[in-house]
C-alpha cells in the first residue's frame, strides 16, 4: 500500500463489495481494509464503519464520486 492514501470510510460489507466491483471494472488500483478485529468481535465496526478504501492520490476524487453515487442511489426494486 505504499503511496496509497485513505480515501473514505466504507459503511458496510455490501457497500464495500459494490465499490470493489466498480473499481475493479474501471481498473482503479485500490485496497479495502476492514476494521473487524476478532479480539473485540467487530466492536469497532459498529463505531467506525465497516472499513476504509485506500488508493493512489490521483484516484481519490473519482473514488469519492463513485462512493457518493452509490450512497444516493435508491435500492433496486425486485
């Protein structure tokens, strides 16, 4: 993760999965790091969010835009 910066906190596992798929599709280098800690049985995830996305600084704005778009989209109806 040398040269990567923390771009944003990811709220839950589903948001992390969707974001990872979109970033992979667009070939944007990234790493998702969960805040889960087995010793505390996920206590920090309830307080801090699921985890964070890290990426090179030049992709920071694009990732923030993608994440904002994911968060404002209404859920798909079946």
